[in-house]
C-alpha cells in the first residue's frame, strides 16, 4: 500500500515544489551575499509554473491541499522578502552592499579610525593629521558634514585634552581614536601604560 501511495503524481509534485522552494531560497541567499552573479530567475519561473499548475488542479486529498497552501504561502512570503531586497539593491540602500561599498571607497587615512592614533606632540604631527582626516571622513559618512572643522582647532582640542589627561595620569600614554556612536562621529581618548 505504501508503494502505491508513493506513485501519486500530486505527492511527487508537492515534494518537487518543496525542494524547489528550498533550493531557490538558497540561491537567492547566495545572490544577495554576492557569491552568485545572477538572480535565479529561471528556477523561480519554473516554481511559479509548478504552483500555477497545482493551483489549477487542486488536490482532492485534504492533507495535500493543506500542504500545497502552506508551500504557496511560504513561497509568497519569500517572494515578498526577495522583492524588497531587490528594490533596496536597485535604490542603493541594501545594507550589505552599502557596507561593502564603504569598505572599498574608504580612503587609506580613514582606516586609521579603527586603530588608535597617538596623541599629538612635537614628533607626532602625522597622528593628529590622521585623527583629523578620520574624524572628517566619519562626520561625512554620518551626515554631519565636515564644514566648520579646521585642523588647527582640532589640534588645539587634542592638545588640551592630552594635557588634562597627563595631569590625571602623569606616566600614561594617551591615544585617540574616532568612533561612531548613535550615528554621530566622536573622538575618544584612551589612557595606556608607557
């Protein structure tokens, strides 16, 4: 009796539909991650054709009908998510792509924002320049803009902060880094041992 049930064409189509939806989900995930170069439109159209065929000839078996409707609902929710993601990609607002683009667009000076730059001093003028460049870059990316910020005023603030921290921690090494918190660029000081 079990061998006879496996020969049911509707059951085989439902199984093929389920496997196709799973495979399509994986292929779309790969496409959105950038590992697949093309959107899996061929497989998607095959699955849509299979759904249309099954919906035109609804199974008489209640369990099969329920399974079909569940699979169609799952496919529709995935299709909605894929459509939203594709619209974000076209609009340039897809987070994964924006993150990758920012990594590729980031100038070499901006990468110093991730590493602490040493406090400005007589032999360390380049560290202050690195902080200034990283801070301006971070403000531009957060939408705050870098207008009104001068290298001299920032150097003055860094020297003042360094002097204040040296009074509190005379033997410490002071370093600065640029961070983004709450969509705002900030310069944070770190006190380390010499």
